[in-house]
C-alpha cells in the first residue's frame, strides 16, 4: 500500500467534512493520533510533536532528539499517549524506544482514512516493517505542512 497516497487522499476527502481540519497536522492529530481537543491549534501542535517523536523513533535517533530539553518533555509525554504506548518497546530506558513490529501486527483504527475508491478504512493491520513505512509516509506528509497557521 502506498501510505503517502492514503494520507493525501484521506486528507483531501476530509476537507469536505462538516468540520474540516485546518491543516495537515490537525488532520493527523485527529485521524491518526486520536487526539481530542476540539481546537485545531492545540491539535496541530500535539500532532507536530507526535510526528517528531515518530520520526525520532523510526530513525533510531531518540537520544539525539531529546538532547533539547523541550523535545525531551514532549517526547516523554508523547510516548505515554495511547498511539505510542502499546506499539513501543524500550528495554531498560524509554528514552531509547523502538517500534514493536517484529513478529507483531500493529493495527491502526480510524474513521478518517479512505481507500482508492473513497471507501472508509476502519482498521489497517501492519505486519513487520510496514508500520515503519507508514510512519515514514506520515512524516513526509506532515513535512509539507505550511510553516504558518494553527499549531505550527
């Protein structure tokens, strides 16, 4: 599956909702991370920090990411959120966490993701390294977020 196209398509379709997301990060905050804020600014900010944590975990660069004291606090908060907590392993230190997709199926539930025909995808099951590929696509999707507006 092309996860970047999945996110692009789903985002574009969400813009036609009664309460559309204000931007890509706002979309990710609700559709992927499951944040409930009823406020696009904080939702986008939380999603931005979640994407940063995802990228650090995916790239095995968590220790570099948390050298910054602000990133350190956001990282610890994010890895304790439901999106992260059941998907991570960390051995002796949560600061060096990695995705637990070796031999495990990761499932993502959302009511805001759509297939090529516009059909709703309620659950995506990721096997092996597909989870890492999804995370990489999500990081790329978020990187095209305009540098101004709510939460950025």
